[in-house]
């Protein structure tokens, strides 16, 4: 199918394409707050500002902050003795990290997402009450490392799959509590939780689902558009848990093929040859400028129309740390 160039009335050789743009998509309140913390620290204290681990899992965001004077490290021992501020990433850190910073008299600002901090508080509360803690999550993810690190080593049992939930043997089936990583697949987590609840009816569960509102909303938006799409692009980084889950959700919901893309230059055009319906969304750590870049790349090759499909409105915002509430205007 081909379109018409309205500017000169000539028939266009470019094929027609409808782009279904999922909403909500992109930055969540926790990511927005974390980036603001680094930018405000740079404005208030000047460069450098050290950041432990990627502030959020997006290369474009990290490079933008580097250009403004942020220095990213993986561990505190990479940071010299300094009066410069150190920011902990949105994913949260084990308790040992701020303790080590205090021991060296380093000035740090914690950018942990408040919804992740809520999981930390719940884990400590259940542990104090004498329960064995189960954490549903992905081994090695910074959020899981941070949550596990709130409690003594070896006291949190990680459950990654339904098979793990089936095989788990508790110390005391009557003294169990479960928490989850905030960026998981809603459906997968529900399946694991239901099995655990069936096996251990007295297991304590969080008063509200630990999976954050933004993860849930982005997955629901993808489920809405996926059945109509021949292909789906999720804008995000390969180390972004919530972005990877969106790819899985899209394919399970009926899209024949979904792909994670960081920048427009990564698009494999052969994959999109002959399609007329494309879905686009973005993980919670991907800025809208990258979505625009990818849509513009399709508009250059297709007679593209964009339809935004909205499944929820988001108005949540989180307070900044006290140290940064009064800062010079950016």
C-alpha cells in the first residue's frame, strides 16, 4: 500500500504504516527523581558528582549526565577521599554501602526509588518478626542485590521461577514472608505468588503488590496494543529489567515479534519490511527523546501516522532528598 504526498499531490512510493504508541511509557517518578538528584547535585555542588552504578539503566541518560560532570563508578573504593557528593542509584544499595561511605566521611545522597525503599522496610519488618524472607526476583539485578543486602547474609531466599517456588523447602512453613522486585512481569509474579500461597497458606504477603505502578501500567498498555501489531519496539537498554519484561509481555499478548532497541541506528529494517502496523513503547528508564528519534526514523521510510493508545494516567511524583530541595535554578 502506498500513500499520497499532500504537499505536492504526487503519489508516494513509501508504504503506509500505523504506529500505535503506548501510554504510559518511558520515565516513571522514581527514574525522574533519580536523574533530578544528580542534576541538582551538580547545580548545587558543582562537578564532579560521583554516582555509584548507573543512576538508571539507560546509556543515553548516563552519557548525558557524564557530559555535565557526573562520574560513574561501580564501587565506593573507586572514589577518592573527597568532599564531592556521591549519589546511590535508583535501584537501591545494600546497607553495607552507606555504612562504608560513613566510615570514610563521604557525603552521599540516596536516590533509591521510594517504592524500592518500601520493599526494604517490609523486608526488615518481617525479618524482625522472625520470618524467613522469600524474594521473587532476578539474581544479580542491582535491585535484588540491594534488597538482599538489607538483611544478614544468607537470610533471604531468592525465588526466580515457578520451579524454584515448587522446590523451595522452608525452615518453618508457618514463619514465611514474601517480597518482590519492583520491575517484574506482573503475570509471571502472580503465577509464582499463587503457587507459594497454595503451598504455604500462612505466608505473610505485602499489604500491596510490590511491583511498582509504573511497571504494571506499562505492561497493561503493551497488552492493549500488542494484538493489533505486526511488530513491537520497546525503547530501552538490555540491562533494564522492566524493558526486557515489556518485550516478553508484547509477544505473549499476541505481537508476532517484539524487539528491544536503544537508538534508531540499531533498527534492523529488514525486520520491519512489509508491515503496516507497528507498536512502540519505552521502558521506565528510557527518555522520550529516544522514542521521538525512532518514530522519526520510521516517518522517513513510511507514510506513518501515529495513534496514541492510553490505558492509564500517571501523576505520581516523589519528594527530593532534603539536601537538594533548595538549590539554584537549573
